[in-house]
């Protein structure tokens, strides 16, 4: 997790950064499974109206040279993308009883750390 601030245009999302701007797929999956639907809904509701603007902002920048604030926005947007499906599919829980055990999931180098 990071506490790096966001670009000025996205200052309204800064209360989400410490908890939700996760830098790798493993952390995002663990956060998804450990988060209740009501808490996930709060994050989803805060991001859904800003996701397209965040995508557009990031698309205008070179991915391999993002400034720190844009990297934080990227990580926040990635967490949103990777955690939106339980809300959009009306799940009642994020911890599915018969799911493959999270403790057995491993991530390759590309997923273990963010390239940016």
C-alpha cells in the first residue's frame, strides 16, 4: 500500500489511497477476499464515477514514465478493476466457501510486483 498523493484532478479520491492503492495482484486479491460486500460497495461507489476519467488521464501519459501521483492513481484504478465484479454480479460475500484456497495461489513475476 502507499500513501502517495494523487494528481490534483483526483484529490477527492485521496481518502481511498492508503487502503486501496495496492501495487500488486496478490495484495489486491487478498483485499478482495478479506473485504465485506458493504465495504467493497463503498469503494466501488466512490470509484465508479471516476474510473473513466482516471483511465483517460493515465492513457495520456507514457506508462513507463508515470510520475508518482499517476502511479498511485494507476494502482487505485487497478484495485477497482480487480474488485468490481462482486458488486456488479450482486454477490453476497467475497469469500466463497468452495473457492480455490487463496493460500495456494501463487503469482508469477509479472503479477507479484507492479511494473510501474
